[in-house]
């Protein structure tokens, strides 16, 4: 976060071509005894190392879809597979980061990160070492013995990030992870995120309703429309030419950036208008 000046466009990342890491096939989710459809016939496949942003207006089913991927919720219809196996519940192959800070207040920063590994059965000796190395990666090495209450919002989210990455999930799921942070901290977290994903080679799904954040972080944007939640557009960010751009100012001057931003704003406008006209 302090080495912004040394950031530059990363070499092309390698999206796996063989089998999709995750496959959602015709997923529907109904609530209230089938009278409310939160998700309707949603299908997509995620490739290895791909960063996908779920974007769409409030209530379009983004969180529901992410919770289904996490195994915290079951679809009413449809199939979900991770690495070719049906998802039946939560598993260590999928790590989730929520908007709300989810540290245990009675554990130190280090203990919080170690605890995440303990519950998935990583041996004690390895836990300490991994916890320290991931806390260093998120620039919290000086705060290992602090308690979460003494940390700022950005630092708490970095603890959550270290804890989740230390568990080494294949798929990283994030529900508006930076939504509660102020603009500057959010920016720093986004840059850190890009660096970490690049390093750790994760398949990522991040929910955001911030269009600029989605374009910055993602290789692909899945835009949901609401009531019922459906995929309105599935967009590969081809204007990035298969690279990631940690420096926002480099990204926004690429040809194609403004067109994409315009298209996403227009889609969001359409959704909001439909909602307010009662459709
Ligand atoms: N447990 C639930 N029971 C009933 N309705 C729900 C439940 N969870 C979510 N919903 C509804 O499903 C819709 C999609 O919610 P959600 O996935 O949270 O949307 P988003 O994350 O895109 O804002 C919303 O209308 C929400 O009120
Ligand atoms: Mg949500």
C-alpha cells in the first residue's frame, strides 16, 4: 500500500482452460414457500484464476448467489459444482469474506488468523508460520498481538483477508468487502486485493455495487437484473487485453474503459428506473 509507485501492469494472467473451477447450472432460488423468486435460471462457469464481479441493483440476488456458492444456502432448483463435485455445504475449498468485520473480539489478530486454519484442521506448527506470513502480506505484522477493537475498519478487513487466504481456499468469495470503508482506505484495499490475488492465484467472486470497483478488480462482470434475479449481461473485460492493472490511472486511460463504464451505468439506470416505475 506504500509501494504504489512501483506498481505496473502485470503480465498476462493465466486463466485455466481445462475444466471450470465452478459451474452453476440453471440455479433458481425461491423464498416464502415459492411465492418470491430471488434467482431465476442462473447459469455460469468460472475459470481458474478468474476474478468475477457480481454487479447489479440492491435486491437482485447477488448475496443469495454467493451464499449458494459458499454452500450456506441451497438452490430450489439447479446444480452447483466445484471442481466437478456437487456442492452440498460449506467447504475449505471456498473462503468467504463479508462486508461486516467478522473477527472474534476476544482473540488477538494472530489468534484470529490461526483460528481460521484450526477449524479446517491445519496442524498447529504450520498455523503460526502461515498466520505470520499472511499478516505480513497484508501489512499487519506490527499488530499481531492487538485485539480487533483497537484496529481501524481497513485493518479489520485485512485481518479477514489474511485469515481467509491463510486457509488456502481455491475460490475466494467476497460480499461487498470494502463497502464499509472510506474512499481512500477502499482504494488501498483494492490495490492490495489485486496484488494478493495475483500472488495467490485464486478464483474470485466479488460482489460490489460500485461500478468503478468492479471494472478495476474484475476480469469479468456478471450483471444481475432484479425481480427475479437473472443474468442481464456477462461481460469479459477484453479492453484489459488479458492483463491486470493495479494502477487505476493506467486502467482508466485504456481504450474501452469509458465505453464499458457507460454501458454499466446505463444498465444500472435501466434497473433503477424499472424498479421505480413498479415493473
Ligand atoms: N432468507 C430470505 N427470505 C426471504 N427473502 C429473502 C431472503 N434472503 C434474501 N431474500 C430476498 O431475496 C432478494 C435478493 O436478496 P439478496 O441476494 O440479498 O440481494 P442483493 O445481495 O443483490 O442485494 C431480496 O429481495 C431479498 O429481500
Ligand atoms: Mg447483498
